[in-house]
């Protein structure tokens, strides 16, 4: 039996080329990649662990329209240990127009539990009969 051999270019055309092993990254490329990964981890940690810029969302617990001059609103606001929290509480009429408005402050309390809201009852003076009362927004000061 005789062995048949095929010329190299003809074999490559018929069966495809043999793949060359891939080059590995050099030392400098590995160092640059490690620096980029470390910088990315630091950036993500900074974003994840930076202090809050706005207070935890306040909650309206209850409201009661007493008469055309008064609406009582009960809200829950999460205190901060380092900064005062200011909130807007407002009463609106049936057309969503603001008919009563006040700002309240929850002072900073180093012993406060940031996961337990502070419940507050607010009396809002209104210019006409309100249809609802609620806490609108809060911010740090």
C-alpha cells in the first residue's frame, strides 16, 4: 500500500488552515488591565456608598378635612443623623390646586434610627375646602 500525500497549499484549500495558537497578553497589558479594573471597582464603590443626596421618601399616613379653613395631615418622615430634613406638606382641592401649604423641619438626631420614621401631625390652614392633604417633597439642609 502506498501513502498518498497532498501538497500543503492544496490541503489548506480543501480542509482549511490549521489555527495558530493565540498570543497571550504581555506583562504591560496585564498591568494596564489590572489598573483599569481597580479604577472601575473604586468608582462603583464610591457611587454605591456615598451619602444620600435626598431623604428617604416620606409617607402620608392620614388626612382629615376639618372645615374650609383647616386640614389635618399625619405624615411619617425618616430622620437623618447628621442633617436637618425639610418637607413641604400641602392640601389640594378637587382640581389639584394647592389651597394650603407649610414647610416642616425634622432636626438632625444622632441617636435616630434612619429606618424608623418619625410620625408628625400637622394642622394646615386652608383658603377653601381641601379634598386631600399630603407630604409633597423633602430635602436636606
